[in-house]
C-alpha cells in the first residue's frame, strides 16, 4: 500500500484505509495511550521533514530516562567507520 502512495497510484480502498488511521487527537496522547495498553508506539508517516522532527523532539522530551548526548561522525559509502565519543557530563 505504501508503494502505491509513494508512486501516487491510490485506489479508493487505499484512501479509505489511510483516512481511517488519521489521529483525531495529539499524536503524543495517542502514543501514550497505545504504550499504556502495552503496545509499541505506532509508525507514523509525515509529508514534511520539519513535522517529523517536531514529533521526534516531543517524543524525546516525554521520555523519563536520563538524556545522553553522543557526538558522532557520519559513515560514508567509502567504508570508513563512524566515531562515537560520549560527552563527559559535569558533576
């Protein structure tokens, strides 16, 4: 189904299925409700990168665990390896 969406070849059935899965409340609340029911949070599709980034930030802020920041270098296709350096926290 997602391939047909990606290529713009939607059937009426696909449109109806997607419409039935639109969140009617804030996504954070929907995810919390699903998590409290013992299920994994849903996979969500967004048509804009900034929307996805905002949701990721909101979900990250809602986590109760300690925040850890990692500095890293991207791996390119040449086969080089990534370097991860854990930032030292000041106590």
